[in-house]
């Protein structure tokens, strides 16, 4: 029976891969690399632990631009289960990533061990913010708490995860489900795999299709395990998804409701946009400086109204500007168009300037964003 189960799942994987992946996938243009940062990993290892156990959650950030990127992450989460707490946002963790570099952050989470708390899973999120741009990504990860087999619980999920944990559009990742028979007799039933493409909001991302559920039969001998795999990813070039949430409902024969629900998240790394370029030309003297800034539209659509944001690494202070409305708060500078220079056609440029003072450090800014999108 187990062999028949695995053979039927393998056949379904082949047919589903042909359904979900186009013959030739072109790169989608969406700000998945907003702020020069992409999330290449946010996952628990292991993805499931017994009650009372803990797991390491790892975040890997990639600098997908050509300039040094600075920012911070905030981690927070919530347990699913009766009587369990919410994990409030922790203090921000700052980061600096060199061009084409990466950063790995790890934290350990698990069963809080509180009286009356019976967790079934822990859903964690992190807000990734880039200085001068704002929040650019909010990846999620789920840790499953697996009850120990006691001989009469039927199925238990030992594992549900993706490998690799993040892919580019048009690429596939393999989701692996491991079921265990917790009884002393053969258990039969089925699993229903429900994939859903995700973006920045609750709705289906632009250009993305609704993916149909897939069901597999299951029959596992006493005390044995069965492994099922399914390949999933961003199905079409026009889909602007930044992730895929897979929910697997496990059903036991004779039981109406699922006996177990497991979830896993796949990250989809969209390519960096190529829509603008900023040239910053300073002229310095002791205690003062001027700067001329040119914004070039390197994209294919006109920029109708622009706001440029950047952060001074040093102690520069803007005193006045020209050809733009220039304001400063702490070290962050914002420059917005005036009525006569709001539009930048493809291939065209607009320039402005400002004068300022400095005391100890006049290091020029390294990262610029126009309308919230990083410019290269």
C-alpha cells in the first residue's frame, strides 16, 4: 500500500509540474528587491518538533543591488492553540550589507512551557526595513508542534517543508510531507494540498492564478512513515507573488474533519527593478558643502511625480535647496519635485541641488530611493 501511495504521488507531481510551470517563463518586473534587499531564507530547522521542543529560525538577507544597504529587522509571532501568548515585536536588529553580500540572523523559538498553553504551531514574521525606504519585506515561517505518538492518535505530521526555501519566478521548489502512523494497526486516509500564492496584502497578487487543491490517498502500516513530495513555484511570468503558502489537511478514514493541519511557506524572490539612477555630486569646503543631484529614468514608463529619499552617513545638515522641496529629519533627507519638473520621461533626467553644513563627517549618502524604490 505504501508503494502504491508513493507511486501515485510521484505521478501527480509530474503532471502538476507541467500544469504550474510555463514552457518559457520570463522574469517578472515587481519590487521583490525593493530597497536593494531580498529574503533568500526565513525558515525553521527543523520545521516540526515535539511538544516542549525548540527550533532555530534563520533569516538570510541578500543585497541584490550595487550599493551598501542599511536597515533593521523586527521579529514577532503568534502561537496557534489554546491558552498560548502572542510574541510581541522585539527590539529592532540593525544590519549593514555590502553590495552582493548577505547577512544571516538566527533565533530560537519553541514551546513556551506555560501552564494551560497547548500549542499546535507557531507562526513567526519579521519586518525587514531599509533606511530611507521603509519596510520592504515581511516573510513568514511556521513551526509545527507534533504530539508524541501514544498508539491511538492515528496520523501525525513529522515534517512539512520546502527545499529550497526560496526560488526565483519560474523555478520550482520541492515540498516534502512526512506522515507517521501512531497506531498499532494500518491507518488509511488522504491528504489535501492547498497552495496559495501570496503578496504584500491578503488578496491574490496581481497576475497570479488561483492554484487548485491536490488530494493524495494514504495508507501506512503500523508504526511506519510515508513521504510525499510536490513541486511548486511561481507559475507564470506575469505573476507578482512574493511567496507561496502551502496548507496540507490530513484526513483519516471515518473522520469528517482533518486530524492534522500543517503549513509551510515558500519565498519567491522577484528580480530587482531597473527604473532609475541617481548621481550625487558634492562640492565640499571646511564646514560646508553643496550637492547637485540628478535623477535619470532608466525604465520604460514615465515617472509622474517623484520623491527622492536618502540618509546622510555623516553629520551633514541641509540649509536650503533649489529645483526641489528639500526637507531633513535627523539624518534622513526627502526631496520632492516642484510643479514644473514633476515628470521624468524614459531616458530623461531631472536635477536639483542643495547647500548644507557639516562638522566632523561629510561622507556622502550611498543609497537612494525614488518613490520608495531603490535606484541603482
